[in-house]
């Protein structure tokens, strides 16, 4: 019941239950709570990128490329192998630059840094055979387009005789991008299942290239390794070794990082988590091997079904 009904004739429209003890704070608090509970505005990828002009150091062609806005995207928890994640955008798609005229491509931080010899090699290996692509403006890059850019960057890195660590990181990012793309594809229809199988196969192939390349680079190059310090590369290699079920190698790397007084505490925390997973998987593998050995011993001549 509205105890203040009847005041309408005075032009006052007082609604709600009367509470003379309310000094207005409760109303303000409820209003604030209402604002806090309101659904946040969804961040769109196109709002987190910007267009910038670039001049190709190989052919001097001027073109526009998209790059992620620095500091705009909200950082989320990374994957166990340090793959970065952000809300509303996969920033990895925008960390490579590709000339649409001659095909020269490289990760942003390497794009402008070429010697005259490297320019010559890239022109011969890539530019002479490259078919220029349409330069129509785009709001965002698809996964496939960005992966095409990275694949061109890999070809150019090989053509210019770039460091192995650079080539390995390009492979790693292609694998990471395929992982991101897989999250956007369903698994219900035969087409989706086939597509996932195809992308997973490519992802694993590039991940293996990245692992083998980083392992060799770690033993033949001096830090930084494509911008990464030794601790970061060792942890990354340990995680990748775990992925490929090379538990001995993974355990050795983790143990070394934990014993190193110069390893940052954040990396040590990651190593402890990884160590738990390694121990768990080793136990499972040993139990599985023991069961297989027992089953084999229980059959005549070690052959199932033999009489």
C-alpha cells in the first residue's frame, strides 16, 4: 500500500513503500548496485585495432596494415606454454607485417631491419615469384589471413638466413593461432570434424618445428632468443617437451629452473605446477606399462590367444 497516495492532485507522484528511516543512502546504494550489475559493454575486435602506414624495405611500396592497440585489450590468463590471451582479440594476429606488393613479411619487430644482402635474397626467393594481392581495407584479420602472413614471414626468414630462434618463434605463433582458431570451430558436423582434424594436424606440425628449432637455438645462440630470455625459453621448452610426452627432458629442464637462484619466482611457480603434471603422467605411463607387461606374461608365449 502506498501511504502517500493522494498527493497526485498536487502534481507529486510518489511511488514505493514509505520508510521514514531511510536517509537516502539505501537508495543510492541500490542505484549503485544496479549500475554495477548492468551487463558490461561487449568489446569488439575492431575497436582494439588500428590502421598504420608502412613502407616496405624490400620494394619501397607504401601500404596500410592493422596492429593491436597498445594497452587497450584486457589481458587474460595465458596458456600453460605462455601463449598470450586477451579479451575480445587475439593479438597474435596483428604481430606480423606483410607487404601486399612483393610478399616480404616479418614479425613487426623485425620488419624494418634488413641488410642489403637480405633484401637481395628476399627479392630473389620471394619477390620475383609473388603475385600482388588486393589491398582493400579491412576492419580485422581472419585467422587464415594472419596465418598466411606468418607463413610468408617464415619463408622470408629462411630466405634472408635469419636466426633459427626467429624461425622457431614464427612456427610457434602459427601453432598458437591454429589453437585459437580451433576454439571457434564446432565439432558436431562431419565438415567441422574434418576441419578440426586438418587444423590440429597443421598445429601439431608447426608446434614440433617450433620445439625442435628452439631446442637447437638454445644450444647454438646467445640470449635473447627472439626477444626471450633463457629462463623463459627453458620453461617453454619444458612445457613443449611435456606436450610431446618427453617427460625425461621436461623434468630435467624444470629441475634446472627450480635449482637456479636466478629463476624468477613467477617462473618457479609455473615450474612447480608443471612438475606435478609430469609426475602424474609418469605414474600413469608406468602403471599402463605394468598392466601391459602383466597381460603379456599371462598369455602363453607372450601372445594373446595362443594355445
